[in-house]
C-alpha cells in the first residue's frame, strides 16, 4: 500500500535526521545501530590487544541496550500488526511516536549531560 510506504519513508528520513543531529551534538549514533555495533567490536578488540579502555566498549554497549529498551517499549505501546498492512488508527502508533518525541525534547534540554545520548538512543 502506498500510504504505508510513504509513512515508512518519512519515518526513515526522520530517523536519519535524528541520527545526524545526535552525532553532531552528542558524538553518538542513536537511531541506526550498525555504527554502534561496530564500535562495540572495535572497543572489544582494543581491550583484547591492550590498546583500548573499557569505556571504548561500554559506552556503545549502553547505547545499544538503550536502543533495544526503547524499541521494546515502543513495540509494547504500539501493539502488533499483521505484517502485511499497518492498521493506522487501530493501534497506539501515535502514542509511541509522541513518547519518542518527548524523549528527544528531554535530550535537547539535557544535551550537555553524559546521559543525553542514552536517552536519545
């Protein structure tokens, strides 16, 4: 369905914008976890060969866990779809999006704090 594709494209663009802004302001990727996962591997490699600090692996692990927690909460709030079509209006997608927006407002207010990147993830 074209509406579902359009909504998906808009949400993907929003996620990309959040990711870029978070990287520029918080020095962390928060909406796409491939970079964060790579940083975990790099950090663990540094620890294994003795050239890295524990923080090099712990911060990306915290970001990944924060992302997973946020995705789980949104999944619980939004409910389940039938994998063929998204029933907009039948589920609480709006509430999940508002929760995400609220988290981003909090991040903007506490951007100088070290926890901001974890809230954004």
